[in-house]
């Protein structure tokens, strides 16, 4: 206890209780169920439906193409953006980015580089996720390009007319 009237101060100050790992894991699990439960249920119903029709391979090929498109384009976008930041960042940025701020009339210098690095990482990740999601939404075009080549080669050998777009 601090007793400012007498000038007596307890040292060290009392520690705050750390959050229990069980509570944190429970909150994370509940968030995963709330935000991902609908999607998981949707995929489960699709697996049951396509399985009953005998076309479960079609579903997994679709999911694979979508996941590959998302992962590939999101990863490439993140790497391009983050490596671009590293390429244009001045070498001595840590020394130059101490911006003086006045608090109660006293100048305080704060390093800006860690904040800029965090902004770049989060910004690159958000832009990469948006790019990956938009490319995953166009999975049909990618699937026609990726899986259409062997069919076109077979048709060409059979003297068939090939559509120049597909």
C-alpha cells in the first residue's frame, strides 16, 4: 500500500494476475466456432451432397483450385509489397525517424521504425488477403486455364476445332 502522507511506499508494487491460458484458449475456440462454424457446416453439407451424387472428386478439385489460387496470389502479393518496402526503406531509418514530441513542454523522441514496420506488415497482409480472395473468386477462369490444356491437346490431335479463348 502506498501511504503518501507518511512517504512510505511498498516496494515492489503488487503484481497483477496474468490471464490464465485456459480462458484465452476458450475465447479463441469460441471465436473460431462463431466465425468459422457456418463455413465448416457449409463444406460438410456440400461433401454429403456431392458424395451422395458420386461427384465428391469434383468438390475437392474445386476447393483445391480455390485454396491454391488464394494461397498463391496472397503469398505473392504479400512478398511483393513487403519486399518493396524493404527495398525503398533507407538504411539508416532507425536514426532518422526519432520524431520529437512535446509532452508537458518536454521533448520526447520516439522511434517510428517499429510502428512503420507494423503498419507495412498489417497493410501488406490485408491487401494480400483481398487479392487472394478476389482471385479465389475467379477460380473458374484459373481452372479452365490449368485443366483445359490437356483436353485442348487431345482435341487438336483429333483434328477438332479448338476454341481460342478456352
